[in-house]
C-alpha cells in the first residue's frame, strides 16, 4: 500500500514538473502571441499619416507646412531644441489670422511622448478637414507639436529625465509639497519593482499574484490613486512629476504666457492624448478649472463622450497642462476668453480588467527601461503591450479616432469660436 502511494506521489510530482517545464519553455511564446498586435493595414482614410517613427513625423510636419505655403497660406515655423545632439526638437507652426485677431486655436501634441503619434495624425486631419472651414479672416492657428520629443523618439510616455510632463506643470515649485502623494510610498515596491524581467510567462503570473496581495492588504483604490495623481519623490518611478520645470515644460509655459499676452481675444486649446477611456471612443476630458458640467459640455459640443469635474469617472491630477493654462490666466487677471481641454483617445478600454492591464503595461515598461531584460521574448512582450496602450494598430480603432476627432473638434470650435 505504501509503495502504491509513493508511486502515485512520484507520478503526480512528475506531471507537475513536466507542466512547469513545458510552461517555462512554451509559455513565453504563448504570452508573446497574445500580446502581438496585428500588422497595420493601408488604404483607409488617413492610413498614410499613421507613422511609426519620430523622424518620419517631423518630416511629415515639414511637408504639411510646404503644402500650406504652396496653397498661398502664410505660415511661420520655428523649433525649440530640447537636445540638439540627439536631434530632439519641439516643432511650432503658426498661421496668423488674415485681418482681425479674434480667435486663436492652439493644438498641442506629444506631451506624453509616444501619445504624439496619434497627435500627429490628428494634425493632418485638422489641416485637411477642419482648417478649410474656418473663418481665417479672424482666426489664427498655433501648433506646438512633439512637446516631449525624447518620449516620441524612444516610444515612452516620459521624457529624458523620466518625468511625466503632464504632472510637471506646477505653478510655484517653491511652495509645492513634493511629498503630496501619500499613497505612492505605501505601494512603491509594487509600482516600481527592481530587477530584470526573466521568463515572460512566470512574470505574468507573478504580477497578478502581487496585485492581488496589494489589493487585499492595502486596497485597490490606493494603488490607482497612487498611480494617477502623480508623484514627486521617486525619479525612477512611474508618473514621476519631477522637482522643477523640465525644458519642454518651461518652453510650453512661455508659449501659454505669450498667448495670454497676445492680441487674440479668444483662445481655444486642445491637448491631444491617448490611453484613457473606452477603446473605440475619444473622450473630451475637461480641466477641473473648467466650470461647464458634463451635461452642459455634451450639449454645447454635441458630443457624447465627456468627462467634467462633476463626472463619476473624473479624477484629479497634479501638474496638468490644461489646469496650468487656466491658473496662469487667472493669475494674470486677463479678460481674454480661454477654453483649454484634453482629447483622450481610449485604447485598452475602461473596464476594471482594462484598468489592470493598463497598470501592468505601465509598470512593466518602466521596469524594462531601468532593468533591460536579457530575454528577447520578454522585451518584445513589454514593447507590444506598451504600443497597444498608446498607439494600437487595429484598423477599426484608427478609423474611429479620425471620425471622433473631426466630430469633437467641430463641436468645440462651433461652440467656442467667436
């Protein structure tokens, strides 16, 4: 009897060992297959503008300027060097109004690095489909593209100092409390694990086990609050907001200041992002300083997907670009009209499971940045997932982004231009 039990025990252990060996060998490839995005299709509207490199985007922008000039439009261009040795520049396009200085449309892209890829597409959509219908006699346009050129070139959300620029727009750093995020230190080990990712399969399993432990011991809300708010104490961490103005931040602050000191009476600013919201719907995400409610915004812009300060899904951030624009205007006591908002193209989705995936992809990419994996498969999985988080290749998603941008931009401009 003892011998039979012993044999069964050995047999069970052998099966378990065989499964573990199989998963260790084949598991990573299965994970990669699940993560890999489909090849980008061509032939749909604007498909040629969905580019895949920072250099191609800058070249496309220059070609766009040439098209505008060849059609007789006055265009002023300039570039701001973030790092000349690495060819990192913020690109500016200014088209002055022909007669009256009434309206100024300001479009910013690439504040979150690789989110500038979808932003680049929308600039082409703007000039092809929106700009021709504007009253250019009294409306000017200012484009500030590739605000975070490092993040665009190296396909990161963050800049050359690992700073999230959309947490870096602080009004007064001397008065700002760098330890304002009290939740982050409690979940720091989970959000910025040390060491290289090894086997992709076991890494997946380990992440979800650790997430379950954090949620049970500290609460799921603490993890999400620690992440989204922004933190200012851990330079190697996620959503790090820095401890002073970054070069790109300082530059864009000056741009906003110039706009408010300029001749235009009415300023409409749209900051283009991707990553948050339902997968096939772009969300107009208003600043906490914008007084319009969700219902009022929907009615004014004739657009369904809106998040305002009174929305259930609204979350506050620190150092946000649009918040800064409003606060700067308030500090200057200007009589100019200002509307500053964010367009968010949803990618993964907005369900509970989707939010977990977004968290995982963010944490993994940051870990891979600081501790590059020796595993080619693990590195590829991280890259594929991160691309999906900000710049999906799926044709249906790409076509819908163009449709939503045109609808929302038309709605905003119809309501806000004088």
